[in-house]
């Protein structure tokens, strides 16, 4: 219930961005920075929500202090409220919907 309220709060404040699934061939921090710049969230604390573990994306973000990566199944209220903006992949939205409908 609290997690759903936190996501609703972020949605009302336009702090949720849904993007296509992120496919990186190799760990590239520059690619993640480029995505953040294109979304106009490069200077904000970000939570990148993926549908499943992705080692390449994790390695690409580990040097970015203001960016965290989490699987949709591990999403919690603290992480949602702690981030200024949430970037959800399309497939992670489906996982979150399943969690709420279960």
C-alpha cells in the first residue's frame, strides 16, 4: 500500500519517466549519462527500475553517485521516495502492474 502511494505521489509530480528497455552491449557510463541528459534529469537523484537484473546496466551506473538501479520486484517505498526522478523501463512497468494485481 505504501509503495503504491509513493508511486502515485511521484506520478502526480511528473517524476516518473517510462523509456524503452535499455540495451547496452558493454558497460558504458557515458551511455547512461546521455540518457539522463536527453530526459533532462542529469543533475537529479535517479532510480532506474529494470524488469530484471542487468549486469551491464548496473556496471554502467555504479560510478554515478546520484543514480541507483533496482529490479521492479525489489522496488520499495524508501527507494521511490528517496529518488528525485524514477526512470522505468517498459518491461518493468509490466512487472510492477503484476505485483500490484497479485
